[in-house]
């Protein structure tokens, strides 16, 4: 059974969805959640779901090898679920094609530094897009530039607000993210 470590910075709804999904499979298990935000709601979710969770800082992530050493002993696959920091090259190099991220838009549109959460949905609305969606991709050393694994689309009407767009995107995330993670694991066995 493969071991997944999730990185999350916020509420952790995608992390919870992934944990619950893999609790009912024999493919993988989420062994740990790491967060860079001491106030992240993901900690509450992990406690409720009985999954270990730890806080880390910039120093242990990018300069020291604390997080890297932990990952090398605890993870077969790393999943970013609402994680806002760029992954250091040394972690990317240690886990080639084993770090997966989800982005709330159809990359390459609306990607890059600062393009997360409502920033993306506001930009989609401001540009009068007729569709948006999710992109699940491998992580490299640049924001949102790794090879695309999967995309799913949803249409946008003129009546949609950034909030309703966000809701449509969340539905796609919950539906597809765990299944795509499982497909990646099965393809790499």
C-alpha cells in the first residue's frame, strides 16, 4: 500500500476528501498531513479523522532538510491540496513525478504566483470566460508549470459570480482529485 503525505495551507476540504477516499481503498493511505499555517482548519479535520498532522516553517522546508528527510522516510507520493508555497528544488528532485497538485483553473490560464483560490475565480469572471475547471498536474520547481495529468471543465454563465464559480470548481475537485491520484499510483506500480 502506497503512503501519501498531503501538504495543505487552509481549510483542508480537499485533504479530507482524499483521506476519506483512500480509507476505503487498498491502493494507498494518507499517513500524514503537513501544513505551513498554524491556524489552518486542516488540523481540526485531521484530528477528527485520526490522521497525523504537523506544522513546519520556512526554514525547515527550504533551507534545512527537515521536511525532505521526513518525506524520504514517510512518503511514496506527495499531494498538494491547497498548499500555497513553491516546492523547493531539492524536494522536487527527490520525488520526480511523485508530487501532484490541483489548480482551480484550466492551466496554462490563470496560473503562477498569487493565482490561488478566489484570486483565480475573480480573474476568470473579470475576463468573461465561458468555461473554467481544474487542472491536476505534476509539480516542478515553478508554480503551475508541471506536466498536466488531467483537466475537467465546467461552463460559466453570465449570471455566475466568483463565489458560484468557486462552488462549481470545488465540485470538480471533490469528484476527480482522489480518483486521479489513485490512477497515478496504479500506473506507476
